[in-house]
């Protein structure tokens, strides 16, 4: 994916991401992936840092959407990435983009573990609310969904209102169906909200900074859209 995110400071990383055990594909299929059971929005602007092979001397940043508790007890960060929400360790792109850690906003403080206060919050919430109910949290990082029905030659940018965690552990972006809006503002849980991933025209997610650059006809952002359009073209 084109680099359209802010450059971050370099830092020392506390842990690597290479698996020490080789697992066969058959064994991997038999092993169920941990399921997300609870979400907590990231209100303090913590950023995820990632690197890629095109510019190996730089780190890039994305705002963390939320922290998720998995059914194995782990806590991980979630970010909208390309066409879905991904857990930080699973971040990847065509340029071999990879997660390397987190930082506090406007700070050189780097870390790789979930903040202790989020661990405590999620554990308490899971104990109080249980883990089987549907949950919906607001989008507070300005995520936009990109819609296109002509291979990215023309696009529409739609604001994501909220994110829904269903009982199966799937996290979906909810946007307002304008024909169903009966009251404003549209809040999480409103009946007019529909999952954008179910729409045939859905293509990608962008955070608000990139969305605004596209709206402003920024040349670098438009070049990135052209690259994405080329990836959409039939081969």
C-alpha cells in the first residue's frame, strides 16, 4: 500500500515477530485463531508504528482505533488497514509493511505492550458485561470508507460512524444509510447504520488525514489512489 501516513521517530523495539516454531498449513487450519471478545476505544491518541521495505529507514504511524481483548486473555491494538480492521501483529501490506510498536502522540516514548490501564479496563468490562453480547463503539479517529463501482476511477468517501463487534468476534465498520436516517446526530447503535464491508462497492479504509488530502486534490494522495486503481484493474 502507498505510504500516506505520517513519518515517526525511530526507536528500539523490545520484541521481534518471527515465529520460532514452524507450523504446517494443515496444523494452522486446525488451530482456531483467538476471538475478539471486548473492545475499548483509544481516547488518548496512541499511535501504531510500522515499517516497510520501500523506505526501510523510516517509521510510519497510524492512530490506534481501539484495544481488543481476545478470548485467550491477550490484549492487542486494532487499526483499519486496507480493506479490514487488523490486529497490530497481523499488519501487512504489499510492500511487506509490518508492525514495530506504539508511541504516545508527539512523543519519542515507544512501547510494544498494551498500556496497563487498558488491560485493567478490558478485564473489568468483560467481567461486568460478559463476552457474548454485541458491542458498538464510536469511531473517534476519522475513518473513511472508500466506495467505487468503476475500479477506483471515481470514488466516494463516506465517514465511518462506529465499529460493531458481533458475538462471533468480527469487527465491522458501520456507516449511515442516508435513506434510513431519521434523527441526527447519528450515534452508534442507530438503526440506520449498516456494515460497509457488506457493500459491493466498498474498497478501502483511510484515516481522516488522508481522506482530507484526497478531498483537497493533494497530488501525492491522488497518486496513491492511482496506484490503488492499478491494483484493482483486471489482470
